[in-house]
């Protein structure tokens, strides 16, 4: 290891010592560790940790003296932390922490400095102690601070850096429990007030059928949200459709979507102008019945901007153009932005048991149907379905409780299916989606209960499943 000497040729004892220590380190590095006996690994590791701590103590003393002597001026650094960065390649935050710790070891936590110089604590532990002492209330007297430092130094002998940091966060509760309780109560009240004032929720743009919600909530609201979602986010039991392979994040997202449906259907759901929250979906009658094409979801999710747009076509007009655009002037086409597109399958699923207003249009754009008063199942009908099918999702091996289910028209209402109990089954949101999109078929069996037929890629024989008695019937 090379060290710089002064321009006058005089070498300070520290520089001579560093040169000798460097040679010793070179020798240690060149020494093969392969031949070290296994029973000496522990001792070697402890000695290395002690050497690192003592060298860190020396570096911090040098940093502190450099700050007092304003060595930064020799290199043009803006401050001591900048000088440290120039010569150690530390990052900005690490250099600033080193300068602050060096000052604290010299002025306020000298016992910690001595312990670091002796190798009894690590550099990380010294940083934790400095941070914990700095967090103490400003009006705490010097004697209490000294007592707190000794408590942490004693704890550092048997706690690693992470656990010592946890202890440091509760330091004042240990040394002054009565006063700490009062102070913590006030701090929590102020913290909770700031958290409530900083609550935010925003919606990002919708692209490719998905959007982003930006949410910042206080701890109480987050805890309540998690408590509401946890039961809905449990993995589904393995059933005819296979095991639940969703990630935990996907299950939470599905649970949140299911929770929104439950909140919308609740009897005490929030209203605006006396109307419960609802969506309007516009789609052609042919597309809805054939399950081809798409509809539009009219909601507040529309991107900001004009709802009525004009597009100019800069192609040259033709001689027979009745609008007189033969001169080559741009032609304007106008249209109205109505909402976000939804597939016909998604519209049909929403129309089963969601509080939506399906605006069904004819080929000429005229409104054929603006919802039906009898489209949604009544409370009494849902109660009967629960009694008939077991007060849970009727799909085989699913036990989602009745209050988490949606009433599915076995024969869809747009296809002429009636809203009566003989044409209905209670399904959780996941299995409701499975019926609409997963190739499964549900029908009313001759025994008066729903039965299910899996798609051929799950069961080539498409064995009929009767969940209520767990029997199967080969087709």
C-alpha cells in the first residue's frame, strides 16, 4: 500500500504508521485462506471486525480534525462532506453521515467513540447510537442523554445493528417511561393529523383495458382496507378448474375488485342525488346477443379533455363531393367520446347482477332498451337461492359465502332468460367470470339444482358435475 508524504519530505508518525499497516494488510491479503483451520474461522472474523471498527474510528477522528482545520479549502470542496467524497469515493449521503458522526463522537457521545476505538462496537452500531441519541427530545438534559448512551452501549454487546436500531427507537421509553408516554401520545396525535391531511387518491389514464390508482392513506384506513380484503384474497381451494395459481398481489387486486362490487350492492351504499352508484354501458343489440363486438363504459374514468372531437382529413376532395371540398380543403369529421370500450362478454357479465344501466341500441342507433326493472334479482330471490344451493358460491369446491356472490342468469336476460330462481345460480366473482369467459357451462339439472360442464381442454369427456351432492355424470 502506497501513502503520500508531504512536499517537505517530513513524514508524520501517522503516515509512517499507515505505511506499516498497509504492508501488514498486504501480507494478510496475500495469505491464502484455504489453509486456515476450520476452528479458527470465528476468531479470524472477530479480529477482522475489530480491526475494521478501530480503523473506522481513526478515519472519523481524521474527518473531525479536517473539519476543525477547514482542510476543505485546500481542495476547493464546498464542505467537509465534499472533501470526504473526493478522497474516499463515498456517496453524498454516506459522506454527510460520516461528518455528522465524527462530530457527535467528539462532542456528545464520547463513550461511543471510545468503544469504537477499542473495537467493542462496529461502525454501524455507532451510527445507530448517534441516530438514537439525536432523536431524543431537545429539552432532555445531558445526564439523561449520557444514561441513554450507556444503555445502548450495553445493549450493543448482544444486539446486532438491526435489533439495536429497534431498541434505539424505544430508547426514551426505557429511560423516562412516564414522560415518554406523554410525549409519544402528542407525537402520535400530530403524526395522525398530518397523515389524515395528506391522504390522496388519484386515477391514472386507462390504457389497454387497465388503469392505475395512486393511493396514499393513513395507517387506520390502510389497516381497515387490509382487513376487508384479506378474507376475499384467500387462495381458492383446488377444484375442477385446478389449483389457485394467482400471486398474492393478483389475489389482492381481485379481492379489491370483488370488494367494490360488494360495496356497490350493499343496501347502505353511498348515493348521489338519491341514486346509488351505477354504470352505464352502451352497446348494439346485435353485438350483445351474438357476443361479438364491443360496448362503451360511460363513467368518470374518461380521460381529461374534450368529449367532442374533430379530425381533419387532408386528402384532396373529389369533383363529385357534395360538400364542395373538391378544392383540396381539409374535410372535418366529428365524433363524440363516449367512454372506454368493453367486450361483449364483459358487458353480459356486468348485466347479470351489477348495478348498471344497459343502453341497448338498434342498428339505426335508436335506444331499444334502457335497462329492465326486473333484470336484477330481488333480496327474496337471492335468499331462496342461498337456501337452495347452500349459502355459498355454487361452483364445485368453492365456499365463498353467500354475501360475496353475484346472481348469474343461466340463460342470459338479453337472450330472453327470465329473472326467476329457476334461471339463476349464486357465483363468486371469480367463478362468475369463469362461466362467462372460461368455457364452462352451467345449466339447471333435472334434479332442480345447477350443474356444470367443464370445457374439453379440462375434461375431454366433459363430465357433468353436480356440486350439491358431489356426483359426476358422464355425458
